[in-house]
């Protein structure tokens, strides 16, 4: 039994890098500490505990993690510093040597964070606790609100795919999940707290069910019946796991939104083979076509990596033309980063940083064109928008069912409310449409 007296009236700050799953898990860590008596430090207040949840998807992410740790140690010189997340799992000893770090917790340890805080006295040197990959088995539940209106429900963790460029399976272990029943219960709790929208998160959520003998489709059907939750969004799902039955179900679902995020990574079949992806461009195109046939208004986001080893100029041009031909809404573009221990390091043909940047800019420009065209189609239409909290005096933002970002004048009474909005023209920076409330 942990004596929580030491934590009473202590303060903590949290810093998260990386994906929605990380943000969800940080929120759960915050909840654990709050229940033990720790409150979140106010702006400008020196904290007793610093928690850094790291990412390691690229070399740049590693660098950002180190910078964040240094910055927090400087801002909170007497704080007990805990570092967890993917970088902590992959390089625990390296992280433990960073000045000011007290404890490093791997993937299996972070759920038990309280056990590693001791009496909050700083250590002379950092202590690392991280299990070997084969010993990462547990699934730590997480359903958190974070700073916004939406809840993030962690439905799955880990990955069995081992794509040639990726370290995530080494950082998070094998694919595993909680039960459908436990997910439904967490969704009901979110509804009881006033939540209206839940984003389903995980590393490879379409793989849900491996550890419980269930399927992602089982989960979708069960969550759709939870009263009080008006909107669900599927954060990201592999194209080979996005089945026709899921697409069809979402098309007539009560609460699953016409919004998909489907990782492509490359529009070249040759590069997809080098990446060890489990589909080709033909399958990907068929999934996009199927979604648009069933839901013409659907928002489709796509992940793309540029400059991977083996991506020649010819392969990139093939990829660009393929992506250009797709009826998708937005591209999330990443520059390839070499990761130690990955199979991609064995591939010939290295793309220069300058060429990676050029390719990235071309795809980002294409993304802007596609997103702008998608938004423009809905100017003048009236659509339901779920509004989110904003700072006093600042415009409120929210999203339509098909994920168009809308900006309306501030009104505290409309926080977390679904309201009818007539969509107007683009705002000044082109990131949202102005909306007129129809109350």
C-alpha cells in the first residue's frame, strides 16, 4: 500500500510529445497523481513533480524530448523529474543520464508511476526502470478529457507489424487491448461526466481484439449503443484493417462520424514493399473509393512519409501522382528519419535532407489545395458543430461531423454544446470557416 500523505498539496507539471495516445496516457497519469493529492501547478508556479511523456518516432522527436527535459529542469530546479514514453523505453539509460532526471519508466512501468516516486527526494543520478520487449504485456486503460472537449479512449496498445522504418513495436511491445465490455464502461463514464465526443486511440487500433478474442468491428458496434455519446472518431486505422463492414456501419451509424484517418506512407508500390507495408496502392485507392461511395461528405486524412531509403526521384513522382489522384482531404507529411535497429538501414539509396524538404513542401502544398477545396464545398451550408472551450474573449472553435473546423464568436454557454452553424468564408489564416450561430 502506497502512503499518499507525502503527495498532499504537492504540485506537478506535465509535458507530452507525440501522438494522441501519449496525450491520453499523460492525462491518465495526471488523474492518478490528482487522486493521490497532487494538483497541477499554476502558470509560473514552481512544481514539485515534472512528468515528461516522450516520443521517439523520429530523430527530431528524440531531440525535442531532450530539449523539453532540459527546459523543465531549468524551470523547476527542485522538482522530482519522471520521464516515460517511447524514448524512455528505447533509451532508458541514455535518458537517465540527462542532468536533473530522477526516474525513467518504460512501457510496463508507467502505469505504476506512484511506486517510483518515493518521498520525492531528488536522486543523485537518474534511475531507469524498463522491461525487456518480451516482458511488455499489460494493457493500461486510459479514457481522458485532456484540455479540450473531446475524450480520448485508448482501445489498443503495441504493434505486431514491424514495418522496416518504425521503432514503435520495440517501444510499445506486442499488440494488446482491453475487452469490449471495459471500453463500453469507460465510454459510459465519459458520458456521465458530460462528454459528447470520444476519439478512439491506439497504436494499431484496427488490430483490436487479439488479446481478447474480439474484433474492432465488435467494439465499434458496442460503442455505438452507449447513450450520451453523440460522436466517435476513429483516430487512425490501417487500410488493410478498414473492412467494408466497418465502412458500411459507419455510413449509417448513430454516432460514428464520417471521418477517417488512413495511413498510406507512400503512393509507390515499390516503396511500400521496401517499407514492409501490408497493402498496395490498389487496395488503398479502393478503400478511399468505398468510403466516398458510402459517405460522399467524409473527411479522409492520410499519413505520408517522404524521403525513405530507396525512394528514388521516380518513385516519389509515382507517389505524388497517385496521392494527387485520390479524393482525400488532408495529408499529414513526415520526413523519414533513420532509427537505430530498423531494417530500413539495410536499404540502398539515401535521400538528402534538402530533397526530403523539397518533397515534403510539394506534398504540403497539395494537402492545402485539397483541404481548401473540401472546405469550400460547404460554404453556405448549415451544419451541426460541437464547440470547444476557448480563452475568454477569443473566438470559439469546433468541428462539423465531417471535421471541418469552424470559428464562431465567444459564448461561454456554448462550451461542449452541439449547435447549428451556417458556414461562411475562410478565416484570415485559412485554417477554419467563419460560422454564424443559428440559435
